[in-house]
């Protein structure tokens, strides 16, 4: 399966700096179809046996290599037949094991007979989906669609009635949330359970110290500035936890107040912008654990983590950022000033108008966003001018991504 991607398209809120122009060249087009993998059967036409690997040549001419130890370890017949879990133990692998013979099957796959008298069968599609050359690994990677303020003209959204009942519509909407880091739902019922109903179309809800479902309203004696009427600058929720919540749902049930527009910022876009403009600041924020803390009369929850989380290949994987929950910096003394400089550089980017999506939710709208990517906030509002009530809940990333894969049928492919 090969992801099909269309040509990059410039976005209208492109920053003027040359580095950003280069960055935008990598921005994907917003159509979700670009992420739809297509079945592309590639039979093997030839192979070449080498001392530590087998090179295969696919129809069309491309080549991939598979190491003997990898092939034997991942033999498709090596899974438990009922649980589908691996039963091969790495210590049982002979690092010097070689094929005694290799045959091309009529279907374009490989049959490998090993020197220990074990035979493995590899379908062409099975192998093709798992090739690990640099090009294939890059193609398989899900690339987020980076966005800025201009996405206000083409908001990713769906209707409640569609996603509540139709799995195909649900999948299309979930892919929007995955690719853009947010999407809206319109025409929600006037029912505080409706947001949780959508979330439960994905999976069970995440419970935190704020409850399973929570009301975002201005109230007396708040334990969280979200429960006031003051401005909330762009942040991710609960960075003070080892595992901050994944997808956040905010269902607008009532909104008569003046002010209070919602704010979203693509943290991945901001991080890539920082990487392009100020590599030193990016490196500091990707490698320095910033302490975060929430405490009230019942809880004292703390965690330290880098504001920009990278995966093993250096791609931005998560954002952890909330000024209101940032605890006193606790880093080696010679890093204090550079860390503050880096935090200010990142924050300056996060607050550029070209980065900010500002939308006014109306009763019946729901905003869902990836809390590990999209920072959210709101303008101050006047609680004396009318009511404002959002009802929120969370579902974690594992369950969210699993739901997409199950709807796509990926879970049935071994
Ligand atoms: Fe929040």
C-alpha cells in the first residue's frame, strides 16, 4: 500500500521569510483523500541472495532488501494462530541463519527454506507493505497537513447526524482530525451528552481530575483559569501529566456572551517554523524537560517534559505547552537563559496572527482537536453580557488512532 499524495499547494497565510516559503513547499494539500492508501499489488519479479539479505526486484523495477534475521524473525507463520501475537523470541534467533533455498512463487511472493529445516512463506503484498528502505519509510509516514489562519475559509467539518450513524462518515471526519489536528461537528443536538456521544463513537472516555465530562463556564472559586472569563492564551491541556489527554471535544451548548471567540494554533506548524527560523531554540525545546504542575486542595499533579516532542527520526510528534501550568524552571544553571530565550521565540511564533485560527462557536457546534498538537485558547468574555457554556471530554490518542485503523480494516492485516 502506497500513500498517494498530491502536489503541495501554497497557503495564503504564508509568512514572508524565505525559510517559511521553503517550509510551505512541504505543506500538504488539505484534501483528506491524499492520505487514503490504495492497494497497489507489486509482485516480485526477481531476487538476489546475498550473505546477509535477499534483494527483491518488484514489478516496475524498484528493489528492496530484507535481511535474513528480519525475515526469519517476522515469518508470517510465526504468529500465534488465535491471539495473532508474536511467538518468536529474539534469543531463539540464530544471527548467522541463512536460506538454504529461495523460490519465487506463482503469485509473486517468496518461499524461503532455512538451513534449520524451517520454511517461511512471504506474500508479495506482505513484503511490499513492510519494506524498510528510506523511501518506503518516508512514504509510509503520516504527514500532518500544516495550517494557519487561512484555514478559516475551508474548515474541516462534518454534521452530527452523519457521524453519529454512518461509519464511513465517521472515518472521514476522524481522518480530518488526524490530518489537521482538529475538525468541527455542526448541528449537534442541544444535549450535554451529545459531545460524549460523538466521543464514544471512537472509544471510552478519558477520566482526569476534572472528571470525565466537564463544563467550561465562568464560575465562582475556580480551580482553573478556564473556569473564569479571562483570556486563555494558546495552550495544550494537562501538560502536568505524564500522558496528557489526546483528543479534546468542546461542545458549545450556550453562547450569548460578548467576546470569548475560540482560538486554535497548529503546534506542529509553529514547531516546524521555529526549526526553520531558529534551529538552536528548536533543539533546546526538543531536549529540555520543562516542569508543569497543577495543584489545588485535592491534587498535586506534576510532570516534566520537552515542549516539542520528537520521534526517533526527529519528526515533531507532540507539543506540551501551557504558561499557566509551567512550574519554576529546574535545569542546569547554564541553560536557564537559553531556555527562556527559546521559550520566548516559540511563543512569539505561536502568537503570530498568521498562525491563529479564531472562530466563534455557536450553540450546536463542537470543536474536536488533538491536544498533543493543536493549542487552544479563547478571548476574554464579559460574563455579565450573557452566558457561555462549553461541555468537554477527552479520548486518548491510542483509542482514536485504533478506531481509524479498525474502520480502515488495517487491524485484520497481519
Ligand atoms: Fe484548555
